[in-house]
C-alpha cells in the first residue's frame, strides 16, 4: 500500500531511510520481503542502512543487494546532486562504521559538504538525532555528524528508526529551536513495520502522527522545499508545508 503511493510519482527519487529488509536484513528478507514490494523502485532508490541491516554481519546482504547504489561496501555513505540540491547519504550505525569527530565518515562528511556550492542541502540517515518516539528517542552517537550538518548550514535531515512520523522546527546542537541556523528534521519510519508509540514531545516538535503508514513527498525547489506526508488510509496530506533555504 505504501508502494502504491510511490507509484503515483513515477519520476521521483526515492530515499530509503534504513531497515529496508525488516526484520533481520538477511538475504532471505531482501528476496522475500523487500524485493517483491519495493524492488520495483530500485532504479530510482537511494538507500542508507538501518540497525536491522546490521543484524547480518557487516550488513553484507544489504551491500550485496544494492551494490554500487549503497556506496562503498562496508561504509555506506555517499552523496549526489538532485536538481539544484546536494544530497548526502550517511550511515548512522556508529558502532559499526564510526561517527565521532575525526572518524573516517565524519571527516568525509565535512569535506563533502565543504566542496559543495549548492545553496540547499538535504541529509538522510536511519536513526534520528532527536525524536519524541517512546521506543528509541534521540540518538546521541550521531551528535558529531549533526554538528557537521549545522556547521555547513544543511537545511534538512530525514531519518526513520522510530515507526511513526514527526517533523521538527530547525534545531541546534542541543535540540533547541534555532530558526536561523538549525537543521529541520523529519522522522519517517512509516514504511510498513509495526507501529511505535509517541512519548513526551521534544522541543521544536511541530507535527507527529502515530499508527500510520505512509510516504513523505518532497519537492526540492532551487530556493526551498515543499512537503506532504501522505498516509495510506486517506491518500490526502496529513501534514504539509513549505520553507525556504537559508
């Protein structure tokens, strides 16, 4: 049902926010679960790995399945340009690949962002830096990667992990609202897994939806972006808006 929404926008790039082959990231999960439903979008899919991919040693089935699309094997980070935007895919499985200041990934991220002259940049990884979700909440291990996004004036971070939808205001390094210099975060863990509950709302939480599957549709304009969260039960936007890049 979620895939049917994706089919309504046949020219869109699809960002897979991790836990692509739930529950164990195994070759069987990719063959029997992911491929029959989401494999049809592989020509336009840009994935990042989730923690469930790493239930298999080194996330090997994930890298086997997606090949070069997933970035360098064993790393899983890469970037590309989409229209006039720069897009950065990051691996938030910090125990497996390293996320701290000075790590290979953190140094790569800083250099990649510094080399881009795009006005607007979007990043995506699996585990959100901040979240109102009761199951996992925020992720402290990615704090240095979040700081790198702040340092380079990145507009947006998309993530999953919590099986719900949440949109925040732009947030600073401490999770406080910073409209001038913060990064806006969308948590979109609504691709089909079991639902998770909402906990106490964090600072800057502007919208939250639970017990819902759906797709976040985004239009990346040269100077800004529009969003619509479309649930499967109604097909009509449940959260929508627009903003301009800094």
